C-alpha cells in the first residue's frame, strides 16, 4: 500500500456513476418494482452501500477508510437504469474507489436481478464524476 502517513487529514468526497442499458419492457418492470427477483432498485441500493464499506477487502492495496456517508441514488429511465453514488470520509486518502465500487456492485446487482427477463442487459458505463479533498479537486467535464 502507498504510505499516506504524511498526508493531511481532510474531508474527502467522490461521486461515481453507472449506467445499465436494457429493453424498455425490462426497465418498466424495474420501475414497477415487480421483477421476478423483487425490488431491483432497493436491492441494488443496499448492495452498493455494502460494497462501498467493503472496498478495501475487494480491491488490493486500497486503504480501509472510515466512511462517514455513502449514498446510492437510482433512477429508472425508459431504456436504462442510472446509478449515482457518493462516498465521504475524513482522512488521508480519497474515496474514489469506494464510490466506484458502490456504483459497480449496484450495477451488477441490477444485472443479476433482471437477467431472467432479458439476457441482453449491458453495463454500459462506470465512471468517476468528481472528487474533492486532498491536494486536487477534480470534476469530469460534460
């Protein structure tokens, strides 16, 4: 692991996004909450939060962080599910991996829960949108 012992303790925040593309009929089932495996959005939200908390167990060389906040927001649109995650911590290293892991696992959960309806579902994107705290703030340009 990288030595972060000399870095300043600052408030850290990261926001990530994942997009799961699917047929409109599949998205409609997700929106209605009546997919065969149950509440897709609710289950994906909890899976994402749980994943953020376990990031250092999943990604080699990630520092375990004391997360102060994790949120997973899910929007079901006509042909996709958009997931936006946010992680916050106060510490010596950033929370980008926690936000990205939350988005990834939430997207995988959506896929798992709708694959019985449609095999052509695609996780089309997992992207860091912004990070703050530490030496440099950063934001993805639209």
